[in-house]
C-alpha cells in the first residue's frame, strides 16, 4: 500500500480572500500539460460510508493510477468528532492512485472555505484541478472526460469550468457531441484552471449594484430561476455556498460551463446525512452505462437553445418554493452582508445553511 504524504495545514489553507493569486502557475504550457493529468482534490468531512463508496468508484477510473490525489479533511465540530476520526482513519488507507497527499484541517472552517482554499492551493501549484466531494459516484471514464475537456478548452477563455454532471438534461436527437455549453455551472464532479479560478470575487463586492438591477438578475437566471435568490441568501448569511459565488463568477466574466451529455457523476448525499443538502433535493440522471476513451466536444463555444430551455424548465422552482423564498427575502430578521464582506464564515451562518442545499442541490 502506498504511503500517504501529510502536509502541514499552515502550508495549504490560505485565506480565501487571497485565492486570486497573481503569481505565475508552476506548471508547464498547455501543450506540455496534455501529458500530465489534472490532480484530484477530494473534500471530506464526517461521512465514512459515503467517502468509502466515493473512493471505490474513483479508484475504478481508468486514469486513477496515473492521477495524483489530494484529500482535504476538515476538522470536526464537537458533535462530529468520532465520525471525522473514522473518515481520517479510512483516508489514510487509500491506494490505487499515482500519489496520495492528505491535508487534515486543525480547526473547522466549513465546506465553502475548505473548497476555496483547497482548490486555490492545487490550482496555484498545477494550473488546473478536478474537484469532488465525499458523496459522489463516478463512472470509469469520468477522469478521462475531465482531463480531455480540460485539455481541449484550456486556451478557450469563455469556458470557466467543466463537469461530469448534467442536471438530467436530455440530448436533442442527433446531437453529435459528448458535452454541451451551459449558463449554469455544476459543483458535482467539476474542474477548472487557475486562470479562471483566480477571477472569482468571493466577497461579491458588486452585489449591491447587482441586487438593484432586475435586468442583470434575469440574465443570471438564464441558468435557472433560483440563481439570483440563492445569491441573495448567500449574501444575507442564510447559506454557506462557494458554488453560487462561483456560478456568479461565470456570469460576471461572461463565461460558460461545459457539462457532460451523459451523466458521469451521481450524487449519493441527498439522504439527509450532509450538512448542506436537503433530503431528496437533487434531480439527476443515472450514470452512463458505457465507457469511452475518446470524447468529442463542441467545435464552437455557444449555447444550444434546446439545452438552455431544458435547464430552465427542469430547475424552475415550484410555486410553494417561490412563496417561501419571497417570505424569507422580506423577513425583518434578515441581515445582509456589506459589499466588503469577508468570506470567513461564522458558525451560526453554517448552522443557518443546513438543509438549504448548495447551488446544484437547491432545485
């Protein structure tokens, strides 16, 4: 069994406000990077059975043995200490990858800060990353799809992220490619490049201007009517979501996401066990049955109307959900962040986010 490398937390967990590092990436050119696979950043917390299944499916990937795996383990809150220790005991036994590096957080920082810091660290070192959380099953060709997409679109600045998840979107008849462009990004089994990631403004410093502009909100909601409402919840401190801020980055930078036509990621965390996921809150397709070694990507970076229409239709909130959001928005107890808000999250904000879901979970 390979020996995991442990890295001191202080070397890795940076202030997320410094995520937009301007130093040159310590990686080779895109031409050279085709020969080096994107490192995998795996984020874990307190679900030993979920992480076991996640690692088993990831290890079954065709490219697993050629991939470097970084595991970021957040520290426990008092009530989760035993479960977190069980997870840490398991991740130290992981094998089947080119290398294993484990980063064990010394204090609890929450999912959003953990992901922002971890992805920033890997991107700053390697220029790109494939990121997954501890409740995802993947197909054997998931890493193949991700790496080919990251290679193909590395020099296409309009593509900000790629993902093996597809929100249960159906393919138009005779559609010839294995992926499509989307206004909406996915936080389930996704990847990006340093050049895009460092453009994120995690404090959303222009939120006051955005919240007063209905036209901008409607444009943002081309990826789903829930996006502007979810960003409002983030800025009010009701949820803790790095993903909605990452989605907003796509919008502000006129970027798109590339999603797999057939689902290569399946979420198993909507069972009430997750900190930020409502039970049964996610609409998704079964995993693709067949495995591929070569993927065909769109020749042009543009939105196909059938996909955009299906996305809005599938992610349209129910009337009851709209009423709930409206009442929550006008609640006098609501406290909004200042435009210069810090991304350092407080424990009470994390508690407020429980059950509300992340950008892909809140459907």
